[in-house]
C-alpha cells in the first residue's frame, strides 16, 4: 500500500475552521497526520485535530500557537499558511483600512505564522511550508488591488523562502486556487459569478477538497520531495 507519508506528521493549518482550511484539516487528519488549526472567531467543533483561537495578525499569539502545537503534538513538520480575507473595492473606493486589513492578514499574517516555526524546521532539517496564494495574485482581478497585491507577495515570499530553506532540506511552495466555493465567494453578485464562470474553461468553481489534495501533495515528503519554490495552480484552466 502506498501513502503520501504524512502519517503522524504534525501539521499546522491557519484559518482551518471553514472553507479551504477545513477541507485541508479534514483530509490531512484522514491521512493520519496530527493536525492543529487556528481560527479567528468561528470555532468549528465538527473538525478533527487541535483547535486554537489565534489571530494571524498578532505576532505574540502566533508565537504561542507554535509552542502549544509542539507541546501537544510534537515537532511541527508542515505548515499551511491559509488564513486570508478579502475587502473588495475598486481602487478609487479602497480605504486605507481595507488596504491595511488585507495586507496585515494575508501578508504579515504569513510572516507571523512562519517566524517562530521556520528556524525549528531548519534545526530538524525537515519540513514543508505551503502558502495559499490566489489566481488574483497572478493575473489580477477587478476590485482586488489590496488582495491581489497580498497574494502576489505571498508568491514572492514563498519563492525566496524556498531558496533560503533548500540547504536545510526544507521546502516551500504556494498553491494558487482559482475561484473556490466557500464563504469568500458569497459577496459576489450572481450576475458577476455567471460572467466569471464563462471565463473558466471547466465551467464550474472549484471545491475546497480540490485545493486540499494539492496541499497534501506539496506537504508530502514522498510525492513532492523535489518540488520547491513552485506555484501550483488549481483553477480549471482559468489562468494558465
Ligand atoms: P473563508 O472565508 O471560507 O475562511 C477563511 C478562514 O481564515 C477562516 O477559518 C477564518 O477564521 C480564517 N481567518 C481569517 N482571518 C483570520 C485571522 N486574522 N486570523 C486567523 N484566522 C483568520 O476563506 P477560504 O477558505 O475561501 O480561503 C482560504 C484561503 O484561500 C485564503 O487565503 C484565501 O485568500 C485563499 N483563496 C480563496 C479562494 C476562493 O475562491 N475561496 C481563491 C483563491 C485563494 P474564522 O472562521 O474564525 O473567521
């Protein structure tokens, strides 16, 4: 029987309470990983794993998360930096608060999440980091200047980290989902959704589980051992 080799691996998923994050938590737990996940305010008692309330914009809270996970589940092997938000508005209506909220969560949150953990991955000479970017970070999107900037930055972050981390046997990759059916799509009006669907060769939005499988592949020390510094697009050919 073959496996992805994630049995008993300790993995932290940020923003694991809903949507893509909860699909990642569920899949990894089913593969036998020891999963911990964070959330900001919506506790989800249906999920397996260790749930920790922690805002990724709070560096002290994220330091505490890494300590709590290690104490409860052992040394961390995998990190999925998934927590993210949108505050969509065209540029002329974008406020400084919209800008700060998105950059603080999607980009500084990435730094806060990884800052206490990456040195430990280097010490143990093993680990895999997966950052959740977005199609908007690669091709841009109307109304998403703040979000697109944060998600493009996540790719730059990941690529630089992969180059630094390689000498320690640690990998870093990004997943760039297309439009995925989660709460994040709810504010988009139906007419706009119809137009987006016309632009997706698969003619449907993605499912959270389809992102989870891509993440599992990139975490796997077996399946993706020579994959680092890459961006895996999961978007139904919406952007190629
Ligand atoms: P959801 O809105 O469904 O879930 C977001 C998750 O992130 C929740 O668990 C939420 O916690 C958590 N979160 C948000 N802000 C914070 C914070 N400050 N600190 C800690 N946790 C936080 O989003 P998706 O599942 O759709 O998105 C997940 C990731 O995928 C995001 O990075 C998003 O940008 C990216 N993505 C999504 C796409 C889509 O179409 N859905 C497309 C491309 C990328 P709580 O439940 O407590 O609020």
